[in-house]
C-alpha cells in the first residue's frame, strides 16, 4: 500500500544516496552545458535528479515535484516536493568540494520537512516543522550574535548578474564594511543550513529559486531564526524569492542595511 506522506527518515535516505552518487563523481570528467552564459548544468545534476524523482514516485506516485532541471512535474499540488539535486554546480564542475543535495516536502504550500546533505563532510541537516532542526540528529540553534560588526554573513549573486539592475554587489560591499565578514559559498542550501547551525549569523539573497531555499528556510526557522522577504514580511516563499534569514538579533540589522545602507535599495 502506498504511504500517503513521507517522514524525515525517508528524505534523509534519498538525499544521502544521491549525495554519495555526487561524491563519487567529483573530479571526474563532466559533460558541462550552460542554461545561460554563466549557469552550468552537468550530467551529474541530471543523474542525481532522475534518481531522486524515481525514489519519490516509487513511494508517492501521486505527489507533484518541482525540480531545478525538470521544472514542474504534475501531481497533487497539495503534496509537493522541491528538489535541488546538486546545489553548487559551478563549484562541482570545477572540482571545488562545496555542494549539496536539497530536498523539501510541502503540504498546502507550507514546507513540512527539509533535508540538506553535504556528502563531502557527511553532514546531513534536517528539519521538521514543529519538531526542530538537526545535524546528524544533534539539535541545531542559530547564533546569539547581536552586533552586526561581529557577524559572519553569507550571500549569493544571480546568474543574470551581468544584465540585471539588482546585482547585489552594492549590498555585498556595504556588509563587507559593516559586518565582520561576508562569505559567498556557492550553495544557497548550505548557506541556510549553516545559519541554522550557528556557523553563520545571517544570509540574504535577492534573486533565488524555491528549490534552493525550501529546505533551508524551514531549518533556520526550526533552529530559532527569522526568515522574511527583503521587505521584512513573513510570506517569503513566493516570487521573486528574495529573502533574509538570520539570527533574531541580526535579522533587523540586515534588513536595515539592505534598504538604508546603499544607494540601490532592494525592491
């Protein structure tokens, strides 16, 4: 009999298996194509995605799936999965071992379970709404940093950075001067997982995709952090997917910097 809903262990198993596939393929020759000028996709993205979809539909054939490479795969919209089979493709295609698998499950447009697996560190971050966030079963908590000058932040840049007006470069410059430091890891899923783990104090990005953030935003919230859109509104999981996720005492300071700290405020 088909199970109606997944549990956290179901998703952890799928993410770990996909991650092992990616780990074993790192530093091998890859078939790299480009969806745009600087947006690569490899055969490993597609291989990982095909595996994850197969595993989901084997247990939950009626569910819808939204994936980075395949787009929307029709099913029951009330039960929907968000899949990034290889978050950090640019890193991966260059042999840089900073990447992850991100899988989230949502009911009625609310993410219920999220898993982010880093196969190179064998770190599996997971969260379940109302039940907390975990790293390999150890509870996660966001940082207690309260001073922006002492905070370690992280961000990313859009793939259309060469043509869009919202490049994020001015904001990056502002926070470089007003935070302890700003990192750019190349995997939004890991950015959010690290905020949930207290390794980073805050994350912002002004052009992102739902599969990049579905699992990680739940993780931050369940670890005691705050996630909003860039206007500070709680209904962040909708286009244009521009978000701030941070420890409570830093979140407002990041918002203020985005709107008042530069000559190009976010819209």
